[in-house]
């Protein structure tokens, strides 16, 4: 999960910076992934994982790190952002993305790095860390999503809709009554088995439902996303959710947290996150002794909410001072 950044008052961030390196990396299976580096080429390496799946990275994501102390690596995951082909789900699974991260790490000559991700980016960070713990200096996670059925049931089964009935009604009424018992499957049919203009219509509805709940200051209006962005975001996110993240079983991440026994972490969670409720952050912290949970009062899901953003900046500054 996690769509475009939404803004209330401006959070404290590091100054805007431009990349010193941009490249399209061939990762196999016909996919080319956009990769950029910012900050200090000799600094502490950190890889930034955007949300979605399908969200893409943005210049704002660079600003959570001191550019004098970090070598900041961002990439658009398969099928989204500047990666090509666009909005394609072929050969696009969690395990392909984990492999892509290793391909990027090796291509850039990085031995170990910090891993920073929110929402779906937190999911991918955890799967990567469990698979390659020896490559992780630290995991910084925001708005925890563990890719479990109960989380998808909450967001697409009516739980969040109890708090936001207006946008929920707009989302649900896009499909016939007899298909509303499984909205992920209903939208899947329309995002993949209809003409392009219909795919875009349903993609915008899918994206709008999520964006309407991202910020604690939301009015419930998700807006209308640009067509190309919405189509990639909705198709990829739905593809991953239909397939339960391509994990072996429900609860796979929590069942494998012992693999993170030597990896420290920080978990930043908005108290009123409607997209990824705080229970997942607590369950993760309970099973990962080396992680510290930071519950941010008066905050929802969005990366740009002041309390969340400021806590993340404090954490990255602390880590840079410790490891730089």
C-alpha cells in the first residue's frame, strides 16, 4: 500500500537534493529498473523502498536522509514509475523484487546497507531482511503492512469502511452487488480483463479509495490520479494482493522473524493509521526483540505527516552518527 504523499503542515526534512547518478538497470525477464543515487557517494548506504506495490519513488523520499552522510539509493520497482515495461505484472513478484535489490546492491558495489521502507515498502524490507539478513545494517519501517489476510480483510472487506462510509460507498458501488464479497477479485477482473479505458476507470477508483484514507487530515476525497500512474498502481497492487504477496503461507513474515535476530530496527507507526492499523506494528515488535516501536500520536498513514516524518528524520540522523 501507500500512494502519493499527502501534505498537511510541512514536516522537518533535509534540503532537496538532485541525484548524482541515474541509470536503467537490466534485471532480467524483459524488465528494466530505474535506479538513482543521491547524497554522498562515500556515505552510509541506504536503500529506499517505495509503497504500493506500484507507487514509485519521488524526490521527497530523498529528504529523510542527511545528504552529507548518506549514499541514498532509490529505485522504481518493476512495472511502475520510470521502470519499464510499465504496469506489467508478468515476472513481477515479491521474490523478483528481492532479487532486483541484490542485483542493484552488487551493481553499485555495496557490501551492506540500511533498508528504509513504508507500507508495502516495509513489507518488502522485511522479506528482503529475512532472506538476506547479512546484507542489512538496520531496517527502518513505517506504517507496517505484513501482507496478512486479516489486513486485506480490514481494508477491502469493510473494516476501514466503517470509519469512512462515504469513500467506501464510492469504491464498493463500482461493482455489482453479487461480487462485493470479494472486492479484490472483483477489481482484478476489471483491471485485467476489460478494455484500457475501463481499466483506467477502475484503477482510479482503486487508487482513490486508498488515498482518501492516507492522511489523518483527510476529508475523504481521494482525488483522481493521473491515468498512467493509477493504472500501474492499481494493477500491480491488486496483482500482489490477489496472490497474497507470493508468500508461502499467511503469516509468513512473522513466522520467520528469527532470521532478523541479529538485525536491529525501528518501527514508526501512526496511532490512527486507517490503511495499516497499529496492531501489525505491535505484532511485529513482539516478535522482533531488536526492534524499537515508535507510536506517533495524532498521525495516520502518510509518510509526509509531520509527526511521522520528524521521527523518521531523527532516526536516520541517529543511525548516520552511529555508523558513519
